[in-house]
């Protein structure tokens, strides 16, 4: 008996495998680029404000 196959059958029980491989879509990439552009654009403004107020 192969213990690896037995373990795999136990771990795979009850799980539904997706027919397509999960990957990043264009929408995900655009969303991430948009969020990071906002963060990187506003971070110098926030730092400058904190230095002036503190």
C-alpha cells in the first residue's frame, strides 16, 4: 500500500476542484494598480502634513 495515495485521498475528500486554474484577471491587476497609485500619490502629502502639524 502506498501511504501517499491514501493521504491524498483523505485530503481530497469533500473538496471540489475548479475546472479552470485560478489566476489574476485584468480587472484584478487594474484594481491593484489603481489602489497603489492612490497610496503612492497621497503618501507624500500625508507625510508633509504630519511634519507640518507635529
